[in-house]
C-alpha cells in the first residue's frame, strides 16, 4: 500500500494524521518492512494469544482486563485517581505522553516553522514540555514554587 502511494495525504487518509497516528504508522511500517508475500505459498492471519479459537472480542477483553500496567512508582495511580478532576488527569496524562500542544510538537506536525518554536518566555530554548515545566527560567521556576508549596520534591 505504501509503495502504491497510500500514505499520509494519499488515498486512504481523509484528513491529516495526528502525531500519535503518524507514530503508529511508522511503527507499523517498520514492523512489516521485512515481510515478503510469496504467491506460491498460502498466507493466513493467526491470532497468537488464542491459536485454536482465533480472534474474539471476548478474548481481547480478557487479555486487556487481566493486563497490569507498569505504575512508574505510582504516578499513573496519582494521575487517574478518582479524586483528581478528569481534565487535570487528562492534562497530566498528555504531559507524561508528550502530547501537549507545545511549539516543538506543533513544529513536528508542520503547523509552525522551526523559527517560531522558541519559548514564549524568552529563555532562548525551544518550547517543549520538558523546558516549560523544568528548565525554563520563568515557567520552570514557577513550577518549582508550586511543587514546594504542595510538598512534592
């Protein structure tokens, strides 16, 4: 499909892909890059978790329900805690996944030029989540004050 021109901006995509979709597309391309289909050998799909019954929604649900996610020292438990407002949880999750609309992420998606990627505070660094929350002279120090105020080291 890729060789035939079915890629970003090509036939199957009705809209521009999100950054996470582009990442998944690159991962998929890398995964199937080494496979060669041969016309004289029959090909078939196989669901590895259940070779006998194959793919079922129930089987996938059981896999997902029993799967335990790594908790990164309880960070995910704090992010998705029931007492944390949903919009705060979503913001924190997007921050941890580097999915905030920082200037660096907007530049990667082709929305702004690299010349416009500098931090708005004038700290001479590119505006990334890491810079905004840790290293920026203006915003980093603000977050340091907030962290000390709520008792997080």
